[in-house]
C-alpha cells in the first residue's frame, strides 16, 4: 500500500488547552482536488488569462495537503505540479520532441511536491491558530518560488504566481515589492479562501473529557473537514464569521490593489521607438538554417518603414529595435551581414538595436547579444550587451557527457553560449535602454540591474520562432509586470510575435499578431525615477522566504513537544 493510499494524520502538539485533532480530507477527495488545483493554476495564465483562478488553485492544494503525512503531502503537490506544468510548458515539445518537455515538467512539479510536503508539515500551526493559514500559505509559496527560481543551473522562474496576474488589480503590488510580493498576495488570497471553506477546525474544548476522542479521530459532529456551517455550535451572530470574514478579506485584498499608486506615464523626455518584427520563413528549430532570410526580412521591413517616413506616413523614429536572433550571422565578422544592417540603419537614419549571435570569444563558443548599430558608423562595440543568463540545455549543455546518456539531442547544441558579465545598459542617443534577452525577463535581478544602472526604457528582445503564441503571451505578461515593478515604459520585440509596447501601469499597446511581419511605431515618455520595489530589490523576497523557514521551524517545535509529552 502506498503512502497516498493511507488516509493518515498527525497527532497535534501539546497546547495550553486540550485540543481535539481533526482528520485530513478523504483521499478520494484530496486527489481530485490536487489535480483541479493544477488545472486552475494553468487556466489563470495566458493564453487563458482567468487570473482569479490562481488563488483558487492555491486554496485547493492547501486543502488537499492539510493534516497529511509528509510523503502524502508531497505526492499531492506533485499531482498539482504535473497538472499545472505539463500543459503550461507544452510549447517546449513543439520542435524538440517529448523528452525535454517531460523532464522539465517533472522537475518543476518536484518543487510543488516540496510545497505540498511543507503545507502538510505546518498543519499543527494552522490547527493551533486558524488565522495563520493565509499567511503561512503565502510564505510557503514565496519560499518555493525562491528555490525554484534559482535551482538547478540558475533556476527556471516560468509559472510564478505573479506572472498570472497581468490583468489583475494585484499586479500593481509589483511597484511595492516586485514579483515576490505579488506571489505572496495571490497565495495569501488563496489561503483566505481555504480558511473560509474549511469547517472541520481543531477547536479547544475545555470541558471535553480527555478520553472522549482518540488521537486521529475527527471532532464529534465534524467528521468531514468540509461539513456545513456550524449553526448548532454558536450564536447566530458568530456562526458565519469563520466563513464571511476571510472571504470578505480576500475580496478586499484583491480590490485593494487598485489603491496602489503606479506610474501612468514617464516624466522625462519623449522618444519615438519602432519595433521591427520581420518574421521567419518557417517556424521551428530550422529557423537558424534560414539565417540570411531572417536578416533580410528585418532589413527589408526597416527600409519599408523608412519609405513611409519619407512620405510623411509615419513618424521618424529615434530608435529601432530588432528582436533576438534577427542576425544569426555574426555581423562583426561577416562583411555582407554587416553591410545589410548598415544599409538599414543609414536608410532609416536611426540607431538599431540588433539581436545578433556573435562568435567567440573562444573557439566553440558563441554569444547571444544585443548590439547598437548606428547610422554612418556601424556597430558601436561600447554599447553591446551579452545575455547574462543563457538557458541550460537550450543555449548551453551543462554536464554534457551525462546529458548525452539521457538524450543524444544535446549534441544539436554544438556551440555553448557563454554568459555576459555586465547588466544590459545600452546608451542609444536620446534614451538609455535596459536590454534583457528572451527568458531573462523572468529573473528579477537581471531586469532590476538595468534600472539601477540608469535604464529609462526596458527592452525585451526575444525569438519565439521555436515556440507558439501561448509562450509569447506568457512572456508578454512578464514584461507587463516588469514595467509596473520599475515604473518604466517597456517593449517586447519578437521575430514572429507577439511584439508590443507596455506602459508603466502595465497597459499593452500596438501588440502584433503571431507569425506575421509587422512594424509598430510609438512615442514613449521616459522616466528616471525609482519605485519602492526597485529600491528594495530582493529584500522583500528574502524577508518572506526567511519567515517561511521560521514557520517550518515553528512547526517542528510543535511536533517535537507532542512527541515528548507524557501520554
């Protein structure tokens, strides 16, 4: 019989008053709840975007794992993780086969298994102080994401609760404490929901005979942890309080996000920026075999923009942004590629931020870079950003010999991308850019470092040609959070879409279609100020994660007291 087959519970810690333990949910209920939790979390994210389901998913997992043994809690968390991550990351198997998708999904589900075990572990704290449940839920989610965002090989922050809230009032909390605070608020709301729904509370009964209820039995009259309102147990004025109060607080917390002030427009100079989405001949991994065609698409689209500018049909841009991989031919070593980019820059009369793959610095190495190409002078090597966080097993292969034993496909990555060492602060004439490349937008410090380095406009250069529109929209949701977090206008430039501009309050403008060739131009007002989130940096996450660790220690103390108490 497996651990999940047992409907077991812990014996609660010794308390100042006698406490009657309750039972966990029956397994036949907990397992479907765990799966439903993962599906609810999934639907909260783009392309579905039903953000209220994120706290619902949190609540369902919290209910399923409450009062269980650690292995059972871990098993239920793993079920939630598989139901959530497998479909969320389905875009990873479009062109690379099923194995990378399966391995990545299972790895990410493992972190929710740890969350499920932690939820079970802190059950004594919840049963001792009912109103601690929402805060504990929020702290554990932040702690889990802090770990998942950094391990292994630098972590994979995709699927953070904060990134599901791009159209939610809670998004505005990013200006106060970044993504960790938004995640905490979402999980706190989920904890309030489960607090309102749960009925089988462990209650102190001063006059209950010590032998009236054996350890592990349910409270008399409350055999189901989700039984009906305790109408017979309290005065009419109090019987609904355990339900109404946390539910009202959950709604008030969410709506209260609208009261958080965020920047609506910058207070600095105005610049005109063009995004060129040149598109690729074919979606898929072989976009790289079409390198010259992809470069030509972006050059030709830029020259067409110059024609419209000359005819008075479009405003003259101060800056043109091309996406990641717009020139996979190294323009610093290939004269033909460099000449074509120079032709585009000279014709449009504005600097172009080019997403390029550069060879070196050593044999067998390459760099994923954003390089400023100025009209008349060409490449400005002083304004070059090299991606600081290459993606493991996609842009480089750690432990290649070991990875080869799992899949020979690792050898498709012949050259390892080497990371850069400096933040993506690019000075492009009238504007200072904060350049991050593709998945880097998911990493808090990579983005923040550009703002503290002086960036006035956040730029995300990305290539979605190997993925699909779901991945592109999930990434755009991250850009929206970053714009609010740092009070900066932002943009995302993609080879195939979705590209677009984001205001400092998170509103999206001029979003392009997917797998299309489009050019969008917009005036932006810059900003040099710093939000509270920018000033605080990673300290909100450190504080919340430390409190999560303290909660785990506190639960251990309660459990130890129970074990050593006589009888």
